[in-house]
C-alpha cells in the first residue's frame, strides 16, 4: 500500500500521523483510485491544448477528497500496434493502439483500473446522415471481443464508466455499443442526434455582455462559437432533485451528489458551446434491452435490483437550455428557445450488482478551449465546474471505496478541529454526529455524506426500508421523517465507536511513547454494531415522538370540536 504520509493528513499534527498510517494499512483501506482515460487521436491530453482534456486530467490527479486520491493513466485509441509504455510522459499515453480487451504480460489492462473515462471523436465531423460511417475500420469501432471484456469489467468488477462525445455521431464508434452508456445518450442519426447546424442544433452560448442582448442599440451583436465558447461566461443549468424530504412541513431538496459543491451549493453552471449533443430522457430498460457479445447468452442491459427496491434506472440529473434566435443573434443561425434538454445522466448500478455509469451531452464541458478562461478566473463558476469533474471521480468508484473513506475520515477527525474541540464523553450522539457532519461536508459536500449514509443503512445493512428515503407515494410526496436525524445518529455512532481508542492514542503521544498504535481491529464488526445500535435508538426516539405528538393533536382536535358543538 502506498504511503499515506502528508497526502491524507496534511491538516493533522505530525505526532499523530504514524498511528493513522498504521491503522489504514492494518485495515487495508483502499484510498487510491486508478482511472484510465481513453481518447481518440483527435482529442489532446496535454494541459493548455485547446481541443483536449489535459487540464481536467491535471485537476483530477491533484485532487484530494477526504482520504481519496486519484491516479490517471491515458490510453490512445488509434491504428498503431498495441504497445505499453512503462514510464510515459506526464500527459502522454501509457497505452497506444488501445483496445478494451488489451492485455499486458498476460493480464487484462482494464482490470488494473476502478474507472474508465471515454472521450470519443470518431467516426468524424462529416455531418453525414449515413450511420454506416460509424463502423468503418478507420474509425476503430468497438468490437464484440472488446465489449465482452468491458461488459465483464462493468458487471463483475463493478467498475465505473464515464463516456461522452459531441453533436451528431461524434464518439459513436467507441461508445455507442457500450452497455448502459449506449442507451443513456444519443449517438447516431437513428437516435436523432442533434446536428452541427440548422435550427435543430443545441447552441448553449450565452451573452458575455449587454452588447449581445436583444435590447442592445442597433440590435444584438452576433454570438459565435469562437470566441464565445471560451469566454468566462458559462451557461446556467437546472439541476434535478435527487432527494426531497420534509419535516414535518419544511421541504428540503438536494441535487445528485455529482452536482453538489461542498460549500457553494448545487452546481448550476457549465461551459457553453454552439452545438452540443444530447442525453436520453428515458432509457430503454425493458426486458428486450440486452447484450450478448461473446455468444454466452443474453444479459440484461439494466438488471433488476439485488438488494431490494425497484429496478435501478438511468436518471437525468441536469438540464440545459437554449436562447432563441431571434431575438438573440447567433452567428450559426436561428434556433428555438428550449427551456430544458437532458444534459447529464447517471446510472447507479451498485443496487443491481454492477458498476455505475455517467454521461454528458458534450466533451466541450471538459475541454481546455471551453474552460481555460473560467479556470484562470478561479471564481465560483470555476469552482463549481471543476468540482463536477472531481465529484464524478468520487461517485463512479466501485462499492466499498467511498464507505471506507467515510469511516476512515471519521477516525482522522478525532485529530482535527472537530475531535479536539467537539468530541467528548457524555455528549449526546446526535450532537457528536452533527459535529462530524459539518466537518465531512467541507470535504465531500452534503449530498455525498447523505448518499453514503443511506447507502450503508438501507442498501447494505437494510436497517431501514428503502421507502424511508425514496417514498412510496405515486404523487412523489416524500416520507415524513427528516433524514438528518438518522444521519446524525449514524455519524455520531462512528465517533463513539472510535472515541476510546482515539483518546488512548492522544494520551500515548502526550506521554512520549515511542510506539503508538490504535487499539482497533476489524472496522466492519466495530462499526456494524455501533450503526445498528444508533438506528435502533433513533427508531425508539421517533416512535416516542410520534406517539406524544399524535396524543397531543388528538386532544387539541377533540377540544376544538367540543368547543364548536
């Protein structure tokens, strides 16, 4: 296991780091995530090259989210013979002539990675109405042999996959037949992809100044892809509600964790572009949606849930919009004003025992030509957009990575601000949990914290029925229990389970002991019991609360009725 020194404990006193490193090694926590970025030849991987994703690669490599860090390797999909470079340049491909079934020294290459991100350009930007171009040999279309290996990785390894292209059939040769990804986004003319021109294109450019507004003297100036896709004015997006609760009458709505910033709230902006692609509003999840790449038999593209609740479905989590021309003036011609089109879609395959998938309407949300000025401005818009990339790297992980990071971050918190000032024996478990929550939210964001806790309580441990979070009302009304009550109890239980051991480590360091070790062994056994007890405690507290409230309301109601008789 790689050393954790300095990488994960930069805000922890040097005195406590050896004990935390030792604990992470003994617990075998997985804190390094390997991501393989696959590109067609047209898409650059060096930072600063306009038509490329080098800045995003650099960002992800330097990102730290709690105890999680990311390694990023690059694979170039071209016509070269398959080669592996053991020591590539920082932004050069490790793999050339890459195919998803590529092997190195007898082992599958993709089995070394927890995530694969695909940025496809081929077959071309020809604008042809003939989808046959997608499968021409020079476009290196994904073969059945490749897709059989990739599907196995997605299903058995539960690897996370992201893929995108752009308008028309850009990216279709690599991506259109990949399970789930192929039906979550439009890739072909047959799928009615948006074109590069005509009013049917999706032009999300936004006016950078009043000169481009319809009210400008002499009429609005023309919005053009260059330079306006690369200016510092992003497009607004509308996030869709991922979680909706009320307690008892106050409504709370949250975006999906992928669109949740730790401190700035929902991620509601993206770079703009003159001709984007399009996600699918409702993917085909019927029994007729299947794949069979290796001849072993049909496999459902969207399997049933393995842990209760409804079949997991792809979910559009954000919409874009377009301005009308007229009254705005677009250099590429007229287009209608669209109030919403599906822009980002995700699929939580973990509940079906397979990997997660995400897709985007366009790689122009990621490219240097679109993000350079936003990045240089380093304002709230860039902080939100860059967090979108990082959030995907966290959310796409196979099961276990994020939960382990949550657990380990709760241990580390004893030696950071909340632990030294907010944790003490005898403090109510809800208050301990609230202190840990506020600490974790600054690292991961409130939506991630909620998602991790409910995943563990509902889907893994099944301590509460899934309806508590998702509701059963066909009208979409939420359940009447504030999830924060349950979440704080869960987090407080993590603090309580490790409080005694953390106190001993602090005391040993204070006494100058040379060998400081946590007296903690099996994290699963330790946390499981604590979490179960906290859920039981919350259940009892809520039961008492509802019984007392109902009795009070009955008396009030009876008294009111008697007074009016």
